C-alpha cells in the first residue's frame, strides 16, 4: 500500500460508533449518546402526542369532575391542547344580569409531558435488555404527574387569570388558592424534569453501577 493510500485511509471520516469508541470516558460516551437521541425522541414525542396524551385527557376529566363536581362540564382534546369546558359564567353585563356564555380554558399538554422524550433518550443511550418494558414503566409513572400539571394549570387560570368575577364563582378559599399556586409552580417547574430523571435512575441501577466501575477502573489506570 502506498503512502498516499495510507493517508487517504487515515483522513476518511469515521463512523459514529467508531467515534464513540475513541472516547475513553464511559460517562462522556453516554452523554454524547443521550444528546444524539434527544432530537429524535422529541420529534417522535411531538408526532405521537395524540396517542400519548389521550390517557391524560381521560384521567384529567375524571379527576376534575370527581374533585370539583359540576365545575368542569367536559374536557375535549384537540392535540396538543386540552380544553376544559366549565360551568363558570364569563362576566357581568350589569347589576344582577350575567352573560350566558361559559368559560373554557385551554391547556397545552406538551408543557407537562416533555419529560417523556428525555426519559426515552436516556433509556436508548443506556441500551441493554428490557428497554420497551422500561419505557412503559416510565410512561405509567409519569402519567399522573402530567395530569397534575395540566389540572393545576387549569385551576390557576380560573383562579388567577380569568378575573375576579370568575374566581369568585369558583369559590376557592384563600388556603386553597395558595395550594393551587404551589401546585402549578411545582407541576410546571419541578415535576416534568425531576420525575423522568428519578425514574430512570431507579430503573437503571445496574447500569449506573457498571458505569461507576468503569470510571473507577480508568481512574485506577491513570493513578498507576
């Protein structure tokens, strides 16, 4: 083989698996895989929202009607938006006269389910057996927390965003209003990211132990 042939062979672009093998740190390889899977999982999540969010609609309607009586007449779903049709009047025309319209509140389910593609990317990056089972377990674990976020968003809207007249009809006490504000902040800022991460850690303890063992082995070689 000539020198030119050797040079052209060395300059040839490396495949992705070969590039990943060049990184000695197993943690760095794992992080790179996660970032490779993330955009693909987000695209798939967005396209499958009509399927993934359908149980959210059913559970949310059941929860709000069971907890708040006739406050919620029904919940409709036009992906990715859930619309809460309420029994709350929209406003006053004059003293003693009320408009006949009812308040409807729209909530985007994507705002509370973006942990699903993050969790899927972590699973695919870790690899191993039982990935489909872990995906299903993760979805079932995250489902009630997505319902939490959507429900809290709806309650926040009728309590704080729709005006004093609508809020007075809802009849929530000051303590209940404080809880709604807390539930909304917790459901919007904490749960969508923390729950997927915790679920992944709990379902991948063996993988994490192996990763730690590889890191310790590398550190031992460097120190020797």
